[in-house]
C-alpha cells in the first residue's frame, strides 16, 4: 500500500518515462564507447540485451503497480477517489507508452550489428 501511494505522486507517475530515458542513455553511450574502443569484441550485443531486459522488467513492474492500484480501492465516486484513479490511469498509460519506447529502442539490437 505504501508503494501504491508513491505511485500516485508526480514522480511516481513519471517513473516509467524516467526508466526509459535512463535506458535510452545507457544503450547509446554503451554502443558509442564500445564501437569506438572495443568494436572487435563480441560482448556488446549480450550487454545490450541484458540492459533491455532490465528496462523492460522495470517498466512492466511500474505498469503492474498502476494496474493493481486501479483494480483495488473504494468504488465510491468521491472527489479524492476520482483523482486517485485518474492519476493511476495516467501512470498506466505512461507505462504503456514507455514499454513501447523500450521495445522500439531495443529492436535495432535484434536486427543490426551494434558497430556497423
């Protein structure tokens, strides 16, 4: 329940976007460094997959947090309950958008060589 209250804050609602932006930065910095210095080694693609998996799990976790918050709670249409559910819906939508962004960013690692 305590984690659910944190999810309803502005920072909690933006946490999926923050996870995606950190993931995006890490992937591109890692590829830039690896291709500039260590392009002969074959460890770039496995590291990218590990980072992509961690980001996907993080975004899915925040999405589940918002979804579970929507499924529980009072059903009375009080103003505070309506605001709470709206915040949770916005957080869930942001989680879905962030998940699509993580997958979209990870697709090139599936089809392309990192240093080509």
